[in-house]
């Protein structure tokens, strides 16, 4: 069973104080649980599990743990346990020589807020609204034992598994986690798609079925340039470490744009594979390439800021990729094997445009023709290069 999530921005101002309190307490529970886990590891070289963390928080009657609803506080401890499990796995890989750098124990979170999670069993749906419990401590301090939120009309209540409250740059999101069974699809493992990433041409994709396309990356680069200019302007003449609400807003705006670009690009690639029954995706990726790139100051800045690593992870997270596609990484250049012409000379400036040869891909004089596809529903118009 695979899971998806849908985020909804919380606009009710009367809930902000409550949500801020819950997320602050969750952040403190995370640090308290992590402190206990680190001390046990330093003294015994043993990593504690989720049940041990919850038992210790309950035994010591940790005030932050007791201030939250029991199930949500336990979910915060589970987040610590998952971080410790990741550290254990990376440490084993390092000892086997599969990692170059030795992993460190999870670090404490800075003062602020952390996400709060509620399993479905503690939520109640009534007349299109969901009741979220707060616990006795919140009831004593704020005079309310629960708050109500609207349930998304495009989701089925039976598929919901968890509700999360996510704090991000001064705003809060509700994240609905739901079960998403993968649809069966017959794919041919002999058909492959090679992906080579760059800057202006974010993804250059070539398949062995006679098709190819390019996802424009100049809009993503433009987003990052705008953000860097705004941050530099707002921080001019300010002391080191300066931050403000305006910086919060533009950072959140930039992050939203990046997430949107990542999701759209991943969707285009996956839909292309399903449409052409491609059963294997090969993503060209060199470990440490962003840390060791030497392309000049300007190109380095543009290359490092593009979230290609997150796009790669997003594609691998897709349930159809996990269930049916053979998704692998390749250390080297993938698209150099294509014998066609280079990238189109004229690029659209809109993110998500796809370039692909149509027909036999050639004009009468033997030159390659290109068409750009506006979106999944849009029409195709040709442009000779």
C-alpha cells in the first residue's frame, strides 16, 4: 500500500495561537526525546526504539509530553526513533565502505516549531468537518478541548490514515495522508528512458523507442535568482543572522514554487513512461557533484540552487515507479548516446514545457523537427529548428 498527501493552507486566524502552541511543544518533545536517546547511546552504544522513548517520557512526566495530546506526542517520539534508525543504517553502510563520510547522530532542533501528527483513530468526521482533539492541558489553558477543520471534498474519509500540522515560515498547513493503491500497468522492461540533468535544460530525456524530450529549467533558475536578489536586498546593512517576517514570506513563496516545479516535472516524466510502456528509468547522477562542481562562480550558484536531487527523490517516491518501473541511478552521462541534433534553439519560458520530436522527427532536408507540448491537456504546435 502506497500513501499520498494533500496540503491545505490554514486561514482561520483564531486557530493560529493554538497551532503555534502545539508545534512549539512538539519541538520541545523532539529535543527531550533526542536528548535521552543520545545519552543512552553515549553511555551504552545502544540505540533506543520508539516504545522506549515513549515510556521514558511518560515515566519522567515530561511537561512538554504531558502538555500534548497523547497520540500526537507519541508520533513526535516516533519521528526521533526514525531518525535514529536512519543513523543506524547509514553507520552500517559506512562500516561496509559504501559511504565516504561517517554519519553523525541526529542533532537537536533549534528553538521553534515542529510538525504535529494525529492518527486517524483519534479524529472524528461530522458534517464535512473533522474534530481534532487537544488534550486536557490545552483545555485547562485555552478553554477548548478540540478544534474543527474542513475536510477536503476530493478525498475519501475511508482512505485517510493521518493528519499532520506543518509549520512553515509563519503559516500552517494541514497535511492529509491517505492510502493510494497503485493502478496496475503493463510495462516493457526492455524499453528504457535515460535522463541527464542540467541547468537551462533541466532534464534531457532520451528513450530507446524513438522519442525524446527536454524539460526547460530556466524558470526554476529564474525563481532562485529572484529569491537571492530579494534576500540580498533585505539583508543589506543588517547584522549577521538577521531574519524578518518578510524574509519568511519570500522564502515560503520560493519553496512553494520549487515544490510545484518538482511535482510537475516528475509527473511529466512518469506520465511519459506510462504512455509509452517504458519499464526502466535511468537517472544520471554523480554523488557529491554539487559539492565538488567547478563551473565558475555564476554557474555553480545556478547549478547548486536547482533542486534536482529532490526531483530525483520525488520520482522514486511515485508508487508506480516503486511498483512497476525499474528505477536506477547511473554515474555518468546518459544522453550522450543519442545521435540526434542538440537541444532546440528556441525555448519556451514557461516551466513544464516539453520538447519532443513528432512523426519521424525529420524534415525533408534531413534536419530534426521539434514540437513543444504545453501541458498534459494542451495541444501540440511545431517549431522548426
